[in-house]
C-alpha cells in the first residue's frame, strides 16, 4: 500500500470518527498561514507558486486552491498572477481560509468583477460581470477549463467559490477566486417542505406522537430541529427506511438556510 493510500485511509478514519461522536468540536484553534509566494515571471507556461502551512486543529490536513479538489501537499505550483483563496480542512472537518495574491512580472493584466446572489435553490441564478484592464486586448474568459468568447459575463451560477481567469491576446492570465453569495430562496414550508416531512418523516412508524421520537407533524418541532434535520438528511442517515431524493434534500437545506420560516 503506497503512502498516499495510507494517508487517505487515515484521513477517512478521522472523518468517520468526527461524524459519529456527539461531542462538540472546537474548531477555533485551526489556522492556515502563508509561508511563501513566488510571482510568475512569464505568462506561458505559468510558474508562480504559493506555499502555505496549517497549525492547530487535528492533523492530518488537506488543502485546496479556489475550490479545486483537496490535496495533502501544501505547495501549489504553475500559477498565473491573480487572487487565490486557499482553505484547509483537518481530520474533524474544521476549516480555515486564507487569501493570497500573485502579480505577473511581465504583465499588468488585472480585472474587477461584480456579482449577484444565487436565489434559486435547485439550479442557481447568480451572475458575475468582469471588467478587465491592462494586458493586451481583446480579452476572453476561461471558466471550468473552457474559453468563453465575446462575453465578460457568466450566468446561472450556484452559490460557492469558482476560479475564473481573464485571458489576453498574449495568453497572459489573471486568475480570480469568485464567490457567489447565497441569497434567500423562494422555498416554502407549506408548498415544498411540509409535504416532504409528512410523507418521509412524520409517518405512523416514525416521527409522530407515541413513537418516542420527535413529533415532526408539528411545525414548531421541525423548526426547533432544523439544523439536525438538515445534517441528517444530507448525510443520508435520515430517513432510515429508504433514500431521500437529492432534490428533496436540497429543498430542505435551502429552507433551513433561509431561516426555517412558516411561509
């Protein structure tokens, strides 16, 4: 078994333990710090670097750059100039975030952007509009490994972090860590959530009066247990009798995040 495999199994073991315990975990000690940055000296191939380190929390740590897949290595190489979000997660799923910036020595390409919130629970309707400066026009957008021609706008984005790059005529890039905020959705207790709770949870053999479990046929109980219901539907430990469709899980999460309103 190679070293990466051993590390991965050890990390998973820590994750399982942290999910199964009822003890509240203090994440305040976990920190991520910048150790070194090297600005890129050329546009292609990019040769910028960011090295970070973590302390506190519960090792082992995993790191990621602009919402890319997590990795055990704390060094990120082959980077263009731009703004980067780096976050760390420890064995207890605690997290910490750091922002770092690299400047391209041979290019003054930069960009600003404006975003709108994502208020669509299932599909995403956030937007981002970019205004590039410097470099050599014309400009293009690189998003999810695709070059977008003739536009400086991206639509239908779900809330979260994305990496977007402005590309100029010399193939220089300016990378942006783009965050689409989560706004209030139109998910309703009466129209969307109550039918799910009634058919999947508040059944005669489950969460109703007389079963010894929380009575989820009452709105006030559902509201009081909102975070627990969200967590258990997302980790699929509830309902225990049959899987809940992904759409229903997402609707519950959106309603809980909106404040668990009686709407």
